[in-house]
């Protein structure tokens, strides 16, 4: 077994400093970038009518079947499929907008994110 030091990142010698600085840069850049994003939702519609209640039916029927018989394959299938359809419906109806910001701020955010990921990748390469 080889002797490993605490400064060995990713199983390669050295690179702990690059990894920590890169991780901090990537986290800060991702935070700044995600802070500029606004997320809004809209109503679930199917041919012009509200369809959220319709997506609840399979899951509610599945939960009812599971209360009757907890080992029912049909109950588990309906419950999991209903939960999946609800999650998919929420994601499909999201509208994501990038708030207006200056070019300088956008460049700072992207450089921090890309530079941090580059330093993390560099930390995984053996150092001499």
C-alpha cells in the first residue's frame, strides 16, 4: 500500500491547494450565476383547461390501493408513475429567465465558474 498525504487529491500526488481554490471559485461563480436567474411557473393546461387535478388521479388511486394491500404491484406502479407525472409537470411548466445584468458581471460569473472547474480538473492531474 502506498503512503498517501492529505495533500493528495483524487489519488494523485499534490493539488490540494488547486482543488480548494477551484472549488471555492466554482461555488461562488455558480452562486452568482444562479442568483441572476428568475424562475416562474404557469398553470397546467390541457386543451385550454386546468389539468393539475388530472395528474393527481393516478397517484391517489395508487395510494388507495397501497393502503388496501401494501404489496400490490399495481398500487406501487400507479403511485410512482403519478409522482413522476407530477414532478414532470412542475418542471415542464417552469419558465426560467436570466435577469438583466451588466456584461462585466456576467463575465465575472462565468470566469469564476469556468476557472474554478479548470482548477479542480488540474488538481486531479499528478503534480511534481
